[in-house]
C-alpha cells in the first residue's frame, strides 16, 4: 500500500470518520498535547474538580469542608493577631485561653497562682484592646 492509497480515520463518538492525512495529523497532535498536559498535571498532583461534575452534583461539592466556617475562622485569626499586640506576658495569654474556655476569674486566679484582681486587670486590658480595634 502506498502513502497515497492509505486511509486515515479519527473516532468521533462511536463512529470512525475518514479524513485527510493533514486533518488526521492535526487531530492527534492536539489530542496528544491534551493528554500530555493532563499527565503532567497529574504527576505534579493537580486535580481537576470539573472532571467529577455530574448532572446532580458539582465536582467541588465532593471536597467542600463543612466542618469549619471560613469566615468565622478568619475573624478569629484577626482577633488573635490583634490581641497578641497588646498581650505580651505569658500569664495574660493563659488568662485569655482560660477565659475563652469559659473559666471564671476566681478559677483562673487559682490555676495561675495569682490574685483575682490581677486576672480582672488583664481581662479589662483585653476588653479595652478589642474596643479600640472594633471601635
């Protein structure tokens, strides 16, 4: 069989379609380039969530983290960063941790071995810092 007699086919859906050599070459070059990019992305750990899309669900629905509220987390991080500017002492940081856990001033004073009034002063300092920030 000579080159001029050779027939070229590409698969479209379930059908084989006869095409010219130029169309065949261009089609399979594009196909191979696409497969190469997918292989390269897979090798580097990239995923395409749209490949998981169905009529009922979006691919991103499979990975959505419903255990943590992003907005709530961002607000908490901002508050912690701001408070850290005003709180330098270890005891004051521990006071804040205990307050966030729901301990009373008396319980915190006993745990840290300090007076209740020093716990109250630290608490008021934190409240003042928050008021200034959210002003």
